[in-house]
C-alpha cells in the first residue's frame, strides 16, 4: 500500500501568524539553519516511541 507523503505547511495552518507559532514544532524546524540537527532528548524520544507504539503517530523513520 502506498500512502501520499505528509505535507505540512504553515500556510495551511489556521493559527498562522498567531502567538501559537512561537511554540510550534513545525516553525522550530523550518526556522533552523540548513544542516542544523534537530535534537530530541531521551525522554522526548521515549514519549514519541510510546505514541508511535500506540498508533497515535507514524513509526519513527530515523535510525542512528
């Protein structure tokens, strides 16, 4: 089964240009410098894996 890629755009967000942008993970990732790493702490990784294992978010793709 092929699924369409997930497209996330600030332009499609109903909260664009509001105070919510300052605390948005998409804004954080998009505003970083090219080739800068996105650092995820161990506790955050555990939480993401738990959400993934429960089917609430897609499987994590990064391995390393």
